[in-house]
């Protein structure tokens, strides 16, 4: 989980947001991150964890919180 939190913290820091992130914080549906961040996340998940998004019926709800992302990597 820490790797995922670190990824999101780095993306948020690029926007000047430095508050601590919890596993349940909404990132995309809340507007804190955008579609470019989603693409960066997808590429990172494919490379880092071998997640195959061609097998997933994708929606932003699948990656909205760090906990959601963790579920994809298991």
C-alpha cells in the first residue's frame, strides 16, 4: 500500500497539495487528480504490478482511492 500512497502523494505534490493522504481519499471523482494522472497511474500499474487493463472493464471508480488501486494489484 505504501508504494501506491507514495505514487499518489507525488502526483498531488505536483499540484501543490501536500496534505497527508488516506487509503479512502477520493482522487479522481473529487477532481484532485485528472485524466492525465489516470493515464500515468495506469501505465505505472502495468509496469510496477503487471495489471492488465485490457482485461478490466475500466472506469475511474476502479482507481478513485488508493484502496481501490490496491485491490487491482492483488
